[in-house]
């Protein structure tokens, strides 16, 4: 029988505003946990994207996971009407250019 392959689809890295001391936040901690539990990779977003400013956190994410082929970036997005994000066509084009294939919304917070 083939072994089951695991992929983390909800991984937030980075310092949170109210951190739980037992929750990993640094990339190295997640990679160590992945190795221990046999998780092959993850869909990753940054805490700063949802708790501070989307654009800052999204770009910080790309810097922090650069060179980690097992990790897929996920950007936190919001409607462009406030001027804080690019219009949808421009945003999607940039995401595709930067190899970001997933997005996450926080409608209550944003």
C-alpha cells in the first residue's frame, strides 16, 4: 500500500500580536515539525499580512520562504476599493508573476 502524503494547507508564520508560546512562528520551527511528522510541504501566509498590513506581510512572506521549494506562498488580500491593494487584474498578474497561487481573505478584520 502506498504511504499517505501530507500537505499543510493552513500555515501562518511570523510573530503574532498575541502569541501562544507553544505555537511555532519561525519558519525553521515549522520545517522541523514537518520533518518530525512527515509533512511534505505547506501553503504558507504571514502573520503580518493579516494582523498588520497585507502588502508588507505578503512581501515579507516571499522573502522568508525564498529557497524553500516545499512551501507555497499564499497572499492575504482585500478589496481594492480602499486603495491599499492593486485592482484585481493587476493583483492577480503580480501574484502569478511571483508564483503565488492562493489567496486568503479576512472579511471581518479587513
